[in-house]
């Protein structure tokens, strides 16, 4: 049998046939358990070898093992600090005292060895001194890329400046499924239960689980997975992490494992044993099917509604405006107004507000907001709350805000924008960067190819695609849409447009979840934000409005009674 020695499942082989097995044979001994068996059974053919997948399976000890080691498929665009050579040399078996502690948690010495757990001295910022710590060593191939330190007081830290990746990420190469848990101890627990292809997030879970930079760093490891079992903790933070992983990895391949009366896998191991833990994982349930909902699927939401009523919407953080408008994710907002009214600038302030309040990241498909560096400068000013100067470049505040903008705002730059290409890139940014907002500005520059020539029908199809995207990825989409006609009053002022003035007419009002008008009053030098539509009345007030002045230095809209900049230029006048 001819075996390819360069690549398996898109991963470059580092060392082929690491266990020195009979190459090409489909059956043979297990390198994990044969050495522990009686002499007459040592050579028994208890294992199957799948050389095409690079995976071995033992029918005696009921575990799987990799036939090869692998180099990483791609390199991150960011430069990280790697633990030094001394750190790599320090991966030595832990002391008997540490082994005893782990055994009290149901973890054997062999598991510690299998998963590169060690111990040693390390300075801990929480205690401000060197402590003897447990070291969870994060490997990619044979390279040490990060270390998680844990002291006796349950203080943690990661290696400063190192790349964040999943713990035990090597273990899922060659498998068509994997298990994701919330902590290294849970990985060890699952390993004890015979589940070797389990990985852990590096920094636990928080209620705001939008920033999964380790997922972006490891996204290529999930490309061949047919099934991803998510087994996070049962608390609120664990459930938030679960929801975000499902959103990023895709509900169609995600399964949920729960631990009944226990918080996590390690607690379940201690209380119920290895076999029962294995059964909890194998008994994982698929994420409820899309487009099909049963009562039990949403029973939790129903009971919550009975107890608490409508959930409050997400707010921008603008005084007066928050009292008249809020929103949920998985929806889209149509923003209209006459040219040079400040629509794009107001949308920028909204997404910056959502970022400040909830940590949401935003992608912009903005053909009119060019060149990109000027748009990025606008966003920087809003976060800076002022105008950075030449002297600020390279300073602490500059670097802090530049890093923040780099991690939270993404500009989709294309030679030719189409709706399909923008939504594909938006889906990629959801998975890799975790965006929660997508801005299309303006809609008529992000055209759909091959759509109906009938304006109303085209508009309906266009907005239907956006709605599908928003719901599937739980993203809030902004669509900036210019009115087609403008009319003047008898006094010569331009009338306020409505959503019916957008090309496509009534389809915009009917299909949009929300509508916002941004309108400039030339005489008062103010900008009005008016709610044209809210889908649900608990989220806002139709017809309500809020007035703002524009602050030149920061580029922010300020409730006009709080600041007087009479005579100051509006952003579109510069």
C-alpha cells in the first residue's frame, strides 16, 4: 500500500508513523496498551490503522491515537512570543505531591504524561511572588506555543505575549469530530474517560464571549470536522460561550453535551465515573434544527417571558436616543436621509456605542467611505473623543486605541462589491473575528447580480438575503439607503424623507425590522435622529426623535443642549 508522507486532511506531516508500526497495514498492535499486557498478548492485533486519516483505534483499551505528528497548516498574521527553550525543557513529570492532588480529582499520572502537564516555579502577579505552579503546556506539533500556570490558590496566568490557542489542539487532527470544553481539567477528565480528542479554550468563559481570538488562530483545525461537541460549564458564562461557539462554528455541525447536576466534566467524573462521563459525551444532542421549532426547543424562552416579559433591547449609549430606540441582534436597520445629512457618521457612532457597551465588533462594506484610512480615522476620533495630533502618534494612547480599532473594526475592501460577496465575507468575519454588526453603506453600491429587474421584487429579494444572514449568524445589519427624490416645502426647506422615498418604496418599510432617519437642519446646525419604524414596540417609539450637535474634534454627535458649537462646521462641510 502506497502511503503519502506529506499531508493528511490538509495538515502537513511533521513525523510520519511516530509509533514505528507496520506501515500500510490496516491492523496491528496498539502502542498505548500493548506494553502493559501479558507477554503472550503483547503482539495481539487489537488496533485498526487508518493511514489515510492518520488515525489509529484500539479495540482493547477503547482509545484513539495519532499515527503521525503534524506541522501547523498556516501561520498567524500576528507575531507572538514563544516560550523559551528552557520552558520547553521544563516539561517534566510532576512530583508525587502534584500527582496525588490530581488523583484526588480523578486524574491519573498517565493522563498527566499524555497531555504534557508539568510543574515548577513561576512568578504570579496575583501573589506578587514566585510560586510552585502546575503548568498546562500548549503544543502545536512539537512546538510549545503557550503555557497556562495555576498556583495552589487557583490563580491563573498565560505566558505573556504568547499565541492563544486551544489546549490539546494536536489531539483533534485526523478526527472527523472533536469535543470543546471550558478548562484544562475538563480535557484531562475526558481523556480519563477514553475521549482523547478533547480541547479547551485557553481563558475560560465570560458573559461577554465575543473575543475568541484563539478560534481565529485555530480555525483551520475545524475545516474537516463533521461534528463538534460543545461541553462548556452549566453556568451563565459557560452558556454564553456555548452560544458564541455555535454561532461561529455553525449550528449544523454542533452538538451539545450537558452534565446534569454537575458544573463541568471534571466534577461529573468525580461524581459519576469514567463510563458515565463517556456516555454524557456520546449522548450529546444536536443543536435544534434550523427552520424547525418545537415547544421544548423554546420552553426556556417561554418560561423566561412568562416570568420577566420582553427582554430589553441593546442600546447605543446616546442620551435621549436610547430612550426612543433599541434593538436585538439577528435583525437589520434601514438608515435613510438626504445626501450629506450625516447618515454614515451616525451609523459609525452607533456601532462604536455598541462596541463600548457590549464589546461588539463591526465589519463595514462601505464603497462611499473611501479611502479606508479616512474612515478608520473617523472611528479612531470617536473612540479617542478628540482629534489625535502628530505628537500623539506612537504614544501609549495612540497604540491602545489603534490596537482596539484593529481588533474591533474591519473594512471589507473589494474592487466590485456585490451583496453575495459581502455576505460571504461577513460570514467569514463572524467565524474568524466574531463580528456582531455589518454595515452596508450605501445599498445601491453593493448590488446583487442577476436579480429581478422589477424594482420592488429586487428589493424584496435583496432584503430577504440580508434577513437570512442576520438571523443565521445573529448579526445586526445596518443598511444605509438614499432616498430617490427630495421635495422642498413652501419655505424652501427640504422635506424629511421617509422609507417610502427609497427606491423600492413600500418593500423597505414592510421588510425592515427598524428604520431611522438622519436629517440635517441647516438653520439650527443640528442633526435629527428620528425613529421611522421599530419592529416591536418594546424596542422604541415610532415617530420619536432626538436632536444632536456635531462635535468637530471628536466627530461625535452630542445632545444639543449639552454643548454649544454654534458656527462650527458639520462633518460633511469639511
